[in-house]
């Protein structure tokens, strides 16, 4: 009996190891590309928060210009995660995105907190970015180090 459990356990672990990184890359693509498209279409529930953050941080940029640039930026991050060898670029692009999208927790507190340590739905949405960070770190941990060219 123990051998069957060990074999199933081994099979499960090896299968998950084989598919986890491709699935993580695909999941990040879906989230970033989908949410980017929703912003361009004006149907994202995050658009009001993005608009308020824009008026606080970069009032010199018009909403119409910013939302197109931001949407395309998100979609590019998503696309980079699914293209082999572009994960590094995706992670580099992800860093300022995470910083920017976390700002409402500190700059728009009435929109993101309903009480001490009690986030609103918008706040929960932002805090869940920790999962995106962890997923990107997992992908980065499986990358091969760049080798310096000799010569």
C-alpha cells in the first residue's frame, strides 16, 4: 500500500513540476492581457480608481492618453510572459506596474481601506498583487542565469 501512495505522490509532484511554470506564465498572460483590454474598453471596474490615482500622481496626463498607454503596457507584460525568453523583460516591466498599482493603498486610503487593517474590495484587489509577485518570483527562480559572452 505504501508503494502505491509513494508512486502516486511522486507522479503528482513530477507532473506539477513539469506544468507549473508554463501554467504560471499562462496565468499571468491571462490576467494582464484581459485586464488591459478591459481598461481600454472602459469596462474595467478598476478604471475609477486608476482615474483617481492619475489625478493625484500625474494630473498633467489626460485620462484618454494614460488609459491607452497603461492598458497597452499591461497587455505587453502579459504577452512577454508567454513568449519564451522574454520572461526577464516581463518581470522588469512588472516592477513599476506593481509599484504604481499599489499606490492607492497609500494615496487613496478612503477608496482602499474601510477600517484599520480592513481593506475594501479595491484594497483586496491590490493586496492580491502579492500573489502576482510570488508567481513572477517563482518563474524568475527557474530561469537560467545569463552568460556573459567571451571576447
